[in-house]
C-alpha cells in the first residue's frame, strides 16, 4: 500500500471517528485504535498514542459547541476533569508496564461492555433529590435548556462521580480510547443507581 493510499484511508477513518466521537461523546478512539491495529497493522502502543492526540481535537471542538448551546456545565466538567486527568496519568504510567496482549483484551472488554450498556436501555425518570451539601459547597449546580423554561439541577453523589471519572481516565490513558467511552455510560448508570 502506498503512503498516499494509507494517508487517505486513515484520513477518511479519522473523519468518521471524529463525527462519531462528537455525536456520542464516546471519543473517536473506539474507532481509531481498532482500525489502526486490525486493518493497518500499526503497533498497539503507537495506535493508542495517535488516538489520544486525535481525541483532544475532537473533544475540544465538540465541547465548544455543547457549551455554546448551554448543554455543558463548565464548573462540573472541570471538577470531573481533575479526576479524569489524574486517572489518565496513572493509565499512561501503566501502559509501559502492561503487556500489549493484556491491553488488547482489556480494550475488547471495555468496548463490549460499552456496547452492552448502550443497548440495554434504562428508565428515564428525572432524578429528584435534596441539594447535595458537597455539590452546593463546590457550586456544582446550574440549569439546562428545557421547554417551556430552563430546568435547575444540582450534582448528586459527588465522591462517586469523582471516583468513576478517575477510573475512566485510567482506562483512557491505558487504552487510548478517550474516556468518554466509559464516562458517558458510567454517569448514565450512576444516575440509575442513585434512584434505587
């Protein structure tokens, strides 16, 4: 395969991964890493590194649009990103100490679980609860667009959310898939768990 064909195919794959990542919040790494490794025979660790760089661009572009539309709370996002970043540092540290075979198995497990959790569905009742004291102290509340008027909310289960984001960041740093593949589903499931 010539370098021009290789570059063109990687570019088209990256466009698709970026679109999917921006639409779902899962990050394009769930497409980029398997394609680079399985189709283009790129070493897993190089694929992970390339994916992490591409996820930064995808996330930044999509985040700007979500903030502009009032669908993202910057304060909550930054709070959770502290945990994700700490986890990503741990994941990057572990990458050099874990075999490529083990990383590939873990990658497959995470993707299978993500697919299962996405398809499983859940109840969509609104989460109603008292104002969380820790969330109130950290000002982790806001409003989101709704009809006929904006809805108010306050973060719940703050330590649980912080822990989930740390785990998601660790997987992101280790697998190169962008932590959205874990974060979006984990936060969705955490709200379901909180209702019980």
